[in-house]
C-alpha cells in the first residue's frame, strides 16, 4: 500500500504541487462508481493532504441535482452527459468500465443466456427478480428495462420483479430473497455467494464511468488533480480489484 501511494504521489507531483494543501473537493456521483471511489479517494487524501467529500445517488438523480444548480467540484456518471454539459468545465474522463449482467447463487446451475430465446426462457422461469428501478436513472435498470421490452416479456418479468435503488442487488440473491438479480458485474463482484451471468450477445453492454470537473468548481485545481490521480497507471490495480477495467 505504501509503495502504491508513493507511486501515485510521484506520478502526480506536478499536478498536485499547485493544489492548495488541505483543500476540500465536493463530489456527487452515481452510486456504482462508489466502489472505486471508496477505495481511491482515501488514498488521494493521504497522498496529497486534500479532502474528498462524496455524495452518492442513482445516475438520474445525480443529473437532476446538477441541473438543479447544486454546487460540486467533480461528478461521476455512466451516461447522459449531454444533459449536464453546460455545467462541466471539461469533457468526461473515462475511469473504469463494467459489464451488465445477472447474478444467481454460486451453487445454482448457471442459466443459459447464450441467445435471446434462451435468455427469455431463463427470465420467464425465474420465480423472482430484482433490478434497479429505471425511473431513478440507474443505468443497469434502464438497460434491463429496454432489454425485456425488446424481448417482448416486460409484463411477465415485471409482475415478479422487485424494483430497488441504491443497493447491491445480488445481496437479495445471496440471502435467498430472489432467484436472480440484474446489475453491473462490478457490483455483483462485491457480493459473496453469487456468480455472474452475462447478457445475451445482442444486449451485452460495457458501461463506462467517467468524471468531469464543474464549470463552477470552488477547487478546480484539486478537482483536476483528483481526476488525474484516478487515471494514473498506479490506480489501475485498485480499479480492477473492484470489478472494473480501467478506462
């Protein structure tokens, strides 16, 4: 850990040298990005002496907060950047990406999702399903809702589905409260006792989480340094440890 922090500090020396020591940046972020932010933000604080304050919500709610004029220095979102572009000082910088999929118990037979028809049979046979409420703008929920609509099984699936927000959906499977859960691989990766099941080829999606500095950031230099910290080579292993691929 000390070697990792040293590598980060050296790699970002130029960028952080001009950042005010003890500065505090405010971040509003889509909840799924919290997996790598929770790992790397404390390391940034130790390496630079600055502070990071993070507030999490589903992606759609974060966008509404930005559009509502909330103050922030950095935001992290998976999509929908065009809606908030006027509030950003830079183009979004990709941090890590994760695949949409499903979770079932590790001890259960892995369901067949090799084709659309096989996936339809799997979803229709499942007794209970949990996925993120698409009304919150949570990207996994939005993508899954579109998929079941295109497969023509939305009504049947939704009758036996529990819609949630701000949770690791696979925990419902691990606790025996649902047979199947839909979420990103990075979030499924965090829950013991479950296995990841990919979506059928037509509906496979790699969701990239990116960060951008606010036009009205109160600490723009430190905010920029934080993005550089997250994209430095030394951050890659920490990002991978949370089920993402860097970039």
